[in-house]
């Protein structure tokens, strides 16, 4: 991930509703969540949630799958991992034990 992509992703996550939507999608994993359900769970009207999800999509953090009339949103785990890797790229400087707790916390079987 380059600096421009990281800034775009961080800007997308730098808003309360978008951050909560992203976290909800991370919890959902590969199943994703329909747009209407995201809005319902976060107590947001659907058209506002749709705008927030488009910001996350443009930042490359989520993608969609259409199921008839339903649009299901899924987190892009590769982009998420790339963002984490970019943020941690220079963290250890010869002391990898400092980063180990963060790496373990961020590890998942997804």
C-alpha cells in the first residue's frame, strides 16, 4: 500500500458511522452484511448509510456482492491487512518483540 491509498483509507475510517460500519463488516467476515441491515444495526437511515458505504468502497476497504435487489457489503481483508502492514512497516527498528502483541491481536483466521 502506498501513502496515498493509506491516507484515503484512514480518511474513510475517520468518521464515526463509517468506522462502526467497517467494524461491523470485519466482525461479519466472509458472510458480509446487506446494506439495509447495516443501516438498521447502526440506527442510520438507508440513504445516509449508502453514502458512507460508498466512501468505504472508494477507499478500497469494502466491496459489494449483489443478490437480486439486495447489495451485500463485505470487508476487503487484503486491503485491511495492507493498511495494517503499512502502519506497522517501521515500528520495530530492531526490536520485533515490541510489535508482537499488536501482530497477535490483529491476527485472525480469515
